[in-house]
């Protein structure tokens, strides 16, 4: 048992520090000597020997402890003497306390506690008071000491409640009084606990039923002051008034709010007393505010206000609200200001924000909507609706055909930027954008595919100085993104092939590298089958170069000295678009060269058949004008017309048709390009934009142009209405063949199949859009041609005919 020094008690003399520690360990020490067996001095248990025992020249010891005073020190005499062994024991009896010790000590402690509670000076030292508490605990007075301290603190806390029950006190002053009382109480309990620390760490610690001194102080404050209904109502009302004032933009004492809310948290009544009422008030405030502002403000202002409110509430959590309130508080704000108005915000403002490309506002909208449970889903749905609606306006309107593809590219780039920057590349929005584009771009069958092919043609033509090679490559990549959304890719292929043929044959391709790059992209996207014919066209042009080199060497070996330089493109019929056979009256020189080339080619490639196609032929003519000689780059039809003026000064439309053999519509187009275009090398009488019956044409000898070589054959690159119709018809015909082939393949595999299942499988195999009525027509056609037949018992079932 631990024994401390007690003043005025009949105990042994207090030794220096080392011996004092040992004396406390062993209570009261007794010393007795016993003879040793050896003559040499033996020292045992050196840890409990006193400083005097360690001295080599100590005197003889004597006294009531049994040591003989007459014993001579072995250091003085040369004779061997017996050593004395020291053994230390506890006192046999525990020292007694004075009868009035408990009363006197408590009186001293009571005075100290009252002095602390009344903020006066303490007479005794804190060390003395601490020692007094320790002594009382050591002598089993702890229960009485704890009880008396509890009563003393209880009385003091009770006396403080009266000041908070007075009427007509301003809420702010009231809160400051309560805060001062709380802080004073905390300071007092800290001082009291420091004096009674020994009691707190021994007796109270071993009695789990008893609260610690600090907890006792909290319990007393809670039960006598805060639990009072009047105090509680006034406190919470005052806190809510302060918070409401701050929400309205007024400056408040945040340190006061923080202190009082921390008090409620320490007293473990924060949630039941304050949080529930606080959240109810917050809910009412933002519900009213949300309904009002949604009517008064436009969407960007409203969203900014919501963001501001959320930041303000987070600041309150940071400065004075308890963190346990965070989830409920933020959820309340989000629900009342956002969750209740999602549809209204989207209907009222999303379309305009997207239309005006307001990146910052859209970014804020997404950041706010992502906080609400269904926010992202509703925003994504509204975004998809906007894309479909806006995109459909671009695609459906025939007046926008000329600008459709560029508008689609700009629209896609804008939306990609919005999805990336505003919606953080959220997968839902990426997928919604893709699905929406695919939906609206196929609302108008075939036309978008045709226009995309023509747009690519315009960018790959020679003379396109709008962009560098790098910019052109990026543009082609963007076009491929739009191309992916198209269902009728066969329409694109047909028009792309037609335009590619013109670029290659007329020599209007801007870059072979760009052409091959586009071809590579198409192959990667659609597979080798899609581009095999296009690749064959390039192969034909390469082979034609080799043939022309050989032909020129062949001409050099001949004695003919004609001034015509003939270049021939040999085309494989299956690779190139189908051209109508046109018979025109060529000059004898051209006919002669055609025969020479035909003999030369067939001599090397026997068994082949050559068919001349004049529609895409082009020539360079040398013409003499008053201003000098010029070179005219013209089509073959333009050449035939201009050559007529070598023999006549004025020619009528009818004479030209007779002498050239050019079809009437084509002749009119040709004359229009020569007489009504920018480079008017012939004059038309009467003047006008259109060529009519009876018009006469005269060679313009006064024609002037700053360039030596003048291009007039752009007409060849323009698509005629007949060409467009024939290309569409060819696509439709090819589709019929594909449908027929697919039906036969399916029926050959399945032998017997119902109409519904057959149509279902056809839609899986066919890659272009087709109506059920068209499929039914093809089925009927195959039945008529005996590829399949109907079941006799059930007309909805088809059987394959081997």
C-alpha cells in the first residue's frame, strides 16, 4: 500500500529523495542486525541502504533498531570483525489520522472550490490541496469526498439557472450570457478537476457507475440549465435567428454560434435539441426561396444562386455547425433548390444554354445536377432531346442541303466540346450524343449520305485552298465520325465513287495522299469489301500511266507527225461507275489516234474489248485572240464546239447539234459554259443565261484574260440532275440485288421459315434502311421466279425451292 508524507503525524524522519522513494515502497522501515558468517563486510539489498550506510567511515550504530553502539568499525581495526547485515521491514501498525482530519481537510477543499466558483483567490496552494485529496483517498474517504463535491457543484449550477429565466431579454444578449456561463462553468470544472485529479483517476476510474468529474459537471449543466424548457427554447430560437440573419446577408458573431453549438454537442443534446429544428427551418426557407426565385430569375442566375447557397452552407459547417449535420443539411438544400425544380430548370434554360454554347453555365448546371439523385439522368435525357430536335432541323430542311454537312460538323464539334468540358466526358452523355446523332441523321433517308460524299469531293478537289494537308486530314477524320452514324452507306459509296472517278479522270484531285488517306479511313470503318472497287480505280490509273508511257514510245517510232498529244485512261468496267454510251462526231485526227491506240493496246492485251467514253474526256486547245495566243483547258464536248469556229464565224444551235452529234441537253450546257460563264470565248445572240432554239454563236476574238492557260472545263465536275437520278436508281437496284441474295441465303439455310422470322433475319443482315413493304415485294418477286414458295396450308410460311 502506498504511504505519503503527512504533516503533524508521528512518523520517521523524512529522508532524501532516493531513500524517500524506497520508504514509500516499503511503508515504514525497521532495521535489525544479524551476525554474518564471513569476516568481510557484506552489503545486501543496496537499493534500500541509506546514504550513511554507504560511507566507509561511519561510526558505530546503536539504538532501538538493535545495532550495537560499542561495535568498532572494521576500518579502524586491523583485526577481522563480523559484518552486520541490514534487513528493512514495514511498520507493524499503520499510523493513525487525527479525529478531525476529514472535516478540516474537506473544509479547506470546500473553500477552494467555492473560491473557484466565485472567481476569488484560493488561500491554500494547489499542491497542498492535491495532497489533501490524495491523503483522503488513501484513507478510504473517496466516496464521501466525491459525494460532497457533487453536492457542492450541484448547488452552484442550480444557483446559475435563475439568470436565464428572466423576461424581456434580447436574444443576442441572452445567448452571450449563456455562453459566458458555459465558458465559466468549463473553466471552473477544469480547475476543480485538477485539484481532485487523484480522486478522478483512482476511485472514480474504478467505479464505472460514477461519471468522471468533468462528465459530472456536464451532467449538472445539462440537467439544471439546458434541460430547462424555457432556456432550451430561448437558446435554440436565438441560434436560429442568428443563422437566419446570416443567411439574409447580415454579419453575425460566428464565434458565439460556434461556442454555443459546441456546448450542445459536448452536452450530447445537439441533435435532439438543435439539429432537428434547424433542418426544419432550413427546409422551409429553401422551399419558399426555390419556388420564388424559379419564377423570378432566368436559369443561369438561379443556378449561380444555388451554388452560392451551397457554398454558404459549407462555410457554416466549417465555422460553427457540427459535422454530423453536413449530410442532412446539404441534402436539404439540394432537394429544395434543385431536386424539386429539375424539370423546370431543364425546360426553361437548357435549350438556350446549349444553343448559345454557354460553357461556364452548362458546367455549373452539370456540377449541381450531379449532386441530385436523378439529376444526371434527367440532364442527359434533356440533352439528348435537344440534339435530336436541333439536328433534325439541319437534316430535314432541303433549303440547307448546301450547308448541311458543314453545319453537322460544326454542331458535332460544339457538342463534343460541351460533353468534354461541361459534362466531364461522362459516358452517359457520350452515348446519348452518339445515339441522338444516329437517330436524327437517318430521319431523311439517303440524302445525308449523298451530301457527305459530295462534301468530301469538294474538299478533295484540286484548287481547294481552304486548308493545309494537316487541316484536311483533321477534317476527313471529323467527316468519318459523321459517316459512322449513317445507315445507308451504300448511297455514300455510289456518289463517292462517281465523284472520285471525275477527280481522277479529269485530273482534279488535290492530292493522291489525301485520296488514299480517305480510302484507308473508309476501309478501316467499313471493311475491304466496301473499298475494293475504289482501290481498283486507283490501280487502273497507275496502270494507265505505264500504258501511256509505252504508247508515246510507240508513236516516236512511227513516221506520223501529227501534233496531237493523246493520253488514254484504261478503266476496268467493274470498278468504275456505269456511263451511258454516247456517240459524238470526233475530228478525223482524233479518230485516227484512237485507231492507232486501239491497235497498240490490243496487240499487247488480246481478248479485251475497248469502248471509248467521251463524256469525261478533256483537252487543251491553243486559241488565237486579238490579245494573243491562249491555252484553253476544256472538256471534249467544249472542244468539239470550239473547233467548229475554225471553219465558220457564226453557227446556230441546230448546226452545232448536227455537226457534233452531242445530245441536246448536254450541248446546251456546253454552250452555256462557253458563252455565259466567266470565260466567254464565244458570244451568244440574243444575249441571255439560257440557250434557246435559234440562238446563234460567234467566236469572241476580243477575249481577254491575264492568264495564259484558262480553265473552262469546270462544267465536267458539276453533277447534272440526270447523273443524280441515275446514281440513286443504281443504288436502289443494287439494294434489290442485296435483298434478294440475303433472302435466298436465309431460305437455303433454314429451308422453311415464317414471314415474321424471315423479315427479322433480313433486318439483321441488311446494312441499309429498308421498309417492310419493300421486303415483301422482293419476297413476292422471288416466289414469282421460283426461288421459294408459300406453304399450301399456311400462307405465312415460306419454303425454299432447290
